C-alpha cells in the first residue's frame, strides 16, 4: 500500500481514457449547468496567464515511441491590469475531464459547466515589470494542470511567476494547438518508474525552456504571441517547485538532483514510488541540504500521512540536513491540496455528491480553513526561502497540525 496516495490520483474525479466524446450533454433539473466558482486570489497583483507548446525534439516520447516528447505549460504572472479571463480548462480538455467527473459524481454529462468555467487570470494580460521568483507546479497523476488554479493564482497574485505543466499521455487529456487532444495512453506493463523518470525529464526540459524565454527567445512550437517582456520577469536564480501527489514526488526529485531548484513542497506525494523498498529510491537515499516542506493528508490507512508513518518520507527526512517542516491536515484527504477542496462543497449546493467520494477526496475538513492554510503556508514557504522573508512556523492554523 506504499503508493496508495499517488495511485488514488488516477481515480476519484479523473476520467478514464477512451470515453466517447459524443455523449449527449444533460443539464441539472433547472436546465442550466452548474457554473464553476473559485475563490479569488488575495495578493496585491492582478494575474495574467499564457500557454506554450514545447517540443523536446531530442527526446523520444516514452509513452508513445516514435514521436518527440511534447508538453503544454501555462505561465501565470503578476500583471499590470486584467484582461478577459482565461478558461479554467482548455475546451477539449474540459470535455474529456467532464465525462470522467460525471462518472465519479454520479451525475449526467453536462451537469457541470467545465467548458465555460473561467480562471481568475487575464489571458495575455500585460506583464507587471520587475524580476520575480519562479515556481514550477507539477500536478498529480492523471490530473490536468488547471486543477490547482487556486494555489497557482494565489502565488502569482503575490508576485511569483508560476509555471504549470501537463505530463502528456499520463494526464486525462492534454489539448494542443490546432484542436488536437492527446488522451491518457499508458503502457500495459507496470509504468510507475516510467512515469517518475518521464516527469523528471519533463520538468528539467521546462526549466531549459524558461532559460530560453529569459534570453528573449520564444520556445513555443508555433511561435504564438507571448505577452510583451514576459521573459524579463523570470529571476532564474530564485526557483522553487511544488506539486501534488506524483507532482510532489517530482518536485522533491527535482530539488535533490537539479541545483537550479532552491526549495520545494511535496503535497501528499510518497517518495518511494516505483521502488519495492523506498530506501532504494535515490532521492530518499540521498536526502538534501535544501529547504523542503511536507504537507500530508489525514488517515487513509493506519494513520495520518507524515514522516513518522510513511517510510519514504521518514528516510528522506532522516537523510536531509537542511530546513524542513512536516505539516498535516488531519481531517483532509488526498485532494484537499488542490481545487477539489473548494469545488466539491460548491457542487453540494446543487446536487448530492456521493458520500464515499467526499470521504476519499476531501474528507471532513472545513473547506474555508483548508483554503486559508494553503494560502498561508505555500506562499510563506517560498517567501522565506526565495525572498528571505522569515515566517513564524510555531503556530498551526485551524485544520492543520505541525508534526515537526
């Protein structure tokens, strides 16, 4: 059961590949699909966003051999003013994701307006000048990059450039330019190690692409227009990473192996993924002298997910000599760290969400207090280690508990 929290990410609200896209949409009893409502970011800056299509011509795609590895990323940044809001999910991604969500929520396809949902970021909004710390975000296994928009927009509103990554063929659906979507395509053999090594290579390639952006180049494969001066805001001497589930694992892998990453957060991702014995994982065995924050969920198996109950976290903790903290959400569950914590209580206003889905995704945690904790601890960690603004870590907010 070592990797249960990572594997859960490919269930719950994540669609299965190959669902027919032609199923007739049905609405709620009112005849109007449920709109998506997300809390607004609280920082002083408006938020802008743009997307890029990256092609790693020198790397054969490990999931679909014979094709170069392609990625879609979004860049979220402090803007000087807002423009028309960007979509929460690209339209084809929203269609694929919506079909899988309908199954999990036990509602007709079309009950929720995934395709019409908007983010709190202006598409191609003008950039607010100034060098900004950079943070990479990697989502959980099977989850689109947009499903962490709350925490991503919060960081951007506080002066960070945040780069989110879709890991192609692992995620439910990735929309590329030209109305092309690539759905989840997993090999028949065990793919844990394949996914882990591919994610690591993806993130390093994204870092290389950001270097090109900072040099004034446009790494977008179609050379689409980017916001003016976007490359000038990247401070590549101050880069952090964070991620949820498998993305948390990827962020810690990157922290240990790539000197460009100065600090990282793991949101409920086990570090022994792909290994029978977590001690065999190089990241776990080596540890780090750079800062990291572990944020774990409440009980799924024998107890809360922390460095005392998860052998991979425990060994990594023991082998690491730098700044470290272990924070737990005792009433939260695996998806409390992403937008589901806000979305599921919202959906409950319109229809009955299956109790077992609630129990396995967000638990009994108070959604407003979890949101407060995420908006406090994630920015505070990066403020302390990328901006040198100390935070008082001695006081735990409601719905949180410091393990160490």
